[in-house]
């Protein structure tokens, strides 16, 4: 039973750390008026535990099932997802790639 408590404590501590880290990405993106498509704690590979998308919002919030991190999918940013479809079009004002270098850095 003691090992279960220690594993739960480890997952909780890492979850708090991941949440704060991803929140930093989210807040800077919103500050610079960049659209955030998804904000997830844990990975939702295949399925998710929880999903919520408020009315009049572009952002889907959720909790995935794989507790190895989290992510903040920012519009116009090519990252691990290798989502290159948006690169075929002109940069939009709400996309990451249309922002100046100092904003992309932050």
C-alpha cells in the first residue's frame, strides 16, 4: 500500500509541474493573441479521460490518459505533431508563425 501512495504522490507532483509549464506556453500565446487549439494535461494518444470546449472558444481543454507530460497546441507552430497543413496557406494574424521573433521566443 505504501508504494501506491508514493506512486500517486509522484504523479501528482509531476502533474503540477507539467501544468505550470504548459500554462506558461498558454498564457504567452494568449497574451500575444495567438490561437491555442488544445491545452492538455497528460497525453491523449488514442483517447482522453476528460474533454471540455467552452462556447465561443477555439481552445479544447482536457486530461489525457497517459501521464508522461502534457501539451499546448498553438496554431501555426510545427512541432512534434508535424502538422504541416497550415504551412500551405498564408500566415494568419492569430498564428504563431506570423508573430515577431521576440514574441515567438517568449
